[in-house]
C-alpha cells in the first residue's frame, strides 16, 4: 500500500475511544478493503482487511461472541 493511498484515506476513530489515545482508527479503501492503524502511530503499520471479513469481525465483537 502506497503512502499516497493512505494520505487520501478518511480515517475515523470510535466515539467510545478514551482521551488517552489507546485505540485504533479505520478507513474504507474504495469499498474493497477496511484499513486499520494505531491512533498514536500514523506512520506505522496499516492492516488491510477485505470488507466482508471486517464486517464479520465487527459483528462478532458487537454480539460478544
């Protein structure tokens, strides 16, 4: 993934995040992937998940299973 792609991404953080910055940010990548990064390290590693995989993961987290 190129830096130009990442700089255009619209990153967002959960409204449940605390003020200490211990959280992650997510961004959509043209609807094909979901990007995830550490809020405190914008220059660090970025994980990319297929959208369907991310939705499955988020659904499991929300349901507590």
